[in-house]
C-alpha cells in the first residue's frame, strides 16, 4: 500500500471557480503531498475557491497544517480563497491552537462554507438613496 492510498480526496466541482474537496484519512507527512497535488490540480483548472471538507480526517499533524497554509497562499496569489469545513474536534483544536483560524475560515459544514463564498461575491448594497 502506498502512502497515497492512506488518503483519498473526492473533488466536487461546484462551478468553474469553486470546488469542494472531501478529504478522507490522516493528514500527515505521508499523505500531505498527495493532498497538495490534488488541490494544485484544481487551481491549475481554474478553481480559485476551495472548500476542504475535513469531516473524515481523524488526525492532522504539522505537515497537514503546512499543506493547508500552502494552499491558502496559493489561492490568495490567484485572487481566491480556502475555507475549511466540518473539522473533527481533534483537528479543530489543532487549527485553533496554531492560530490558522485567524486567516482561514472554519465552517461547520461544506454548505455553510459555500454559502459564505456565495455571499462574499455578491455586490454590496447600493450607496445611492
């Protein structure tokens, strides 16, 4: 079994600019590179906004955090964003302790993350009377 077999990523393309990546398995040194390749492929295909569904990630170490930060930086370079969703209590605690949640939103569900992306792209209220 290769390290890539320890992690699976199922990508759902929402539109030409947005995708949800459902990650399943431990996110660590052995699997982080595989996740980064999957997400970089989404960026290469024009997806600028990525939602990482972490509900099936029971463990994440500093290598996994590094991948999340790298993808966050990669999406910012192209005017996009990353949102994390459905993190388990263990993963959420790691995200909170490291301060990642200050710059990368963590939502309760992927749907909530998609809603936040959709509302962020809506034009603001008109300032004319």
